[in-house]
């Protein structure tokens, strides 16, 4: 076997191996859906094993619930922050919900925000989307995280429960002063309550 033939065989095997790897590691879903424009959810909207492609934002309002399991939310953004996920409203007593389990938020490589407000309830399980999108929470939001890596800005009466997570937190402190101690390095448990006038921000991990 001459050298040229050997090189060709090696290249072909390399291309086949890469193709097989991409095929095996690329998520595939039983269902595919498309939505043009903003998706307003005021009732129960549930998807399972679905790739939902959307040219717009997702807005969960009132008593609406977005439940996504083993799915992908793909936002066709052409620029940073073109679209967003917005759950709840500031100052509202309504309690919309967001439940994500083993679900990918694909922002087309662009920056995007996910915001929670009011009495929103958020549950995110087995989701690793890095720091895109960036999550923010305020008012009386209740967040439960498990096996999830996210970045989050938090303020007001937000409660966060985290189990086996890698988290980056940014706290917004208003109308308060004092010295607050956080552990240095890895800890098995952390309970942190920060009182700000008549409100409290609590973190349980």
C-alpha cells in the first residue's frame, strides 16, 4: 500500500468518525414545532421531546405555565437581546410557572435574558446552558434548581433552593448597609438570609 492511499484512508476514516460523533451527540427530538412572533402563555403550555423554534420572545403571564421536558427552545436571534423569556410581572400577585427539565435554551449564540418577577415559581432540573441566557429574578420569586448550571441576578424577596448545582450569583442590595460574610471555597451547605428593610433575600444551597 503506497503512502498516498494510506493518507486517503486515514482522512476518510477521520471524516466518518467526526460524522458519527456529531450524529450521536446532536440532540434529536420526536416533534418539531415553529412559532412566528411572540409566544404569549396564559394557560398551560407543555412540550415533551420537542424542538420548538421561535422567531420571537416567550411571555408567561397571569396564571400561565410553561412546562418543557427533554426539549429545546431555539430562539432565532440575529442580534444580542433581540428576544427574551419573561415570566410574571413586577408588583403582581399572580403566580405563573416555568418548569424546565433536561431542556436546552438555544439563543443562536447571542446574548439573551430570562427574567422572573411577581410571585413566579421556577423549577429547573438537569439543564446546563452556561451563562447564555442570563437569568434575573425579583419580587417574590421562588426558584428550585437541581443539577443545573446558571448565572443569576437576584433581588427583593427571592428564594433560591439549589441541589448539586454550579451557580454564579449577582445580588442587588438596596437601601441597606452592613458587612455580610460568605464562605470562601467549596461548602456542603449554605443558608444565607439578607434582610433589606421589610424584605428578605434567602439562599439555601
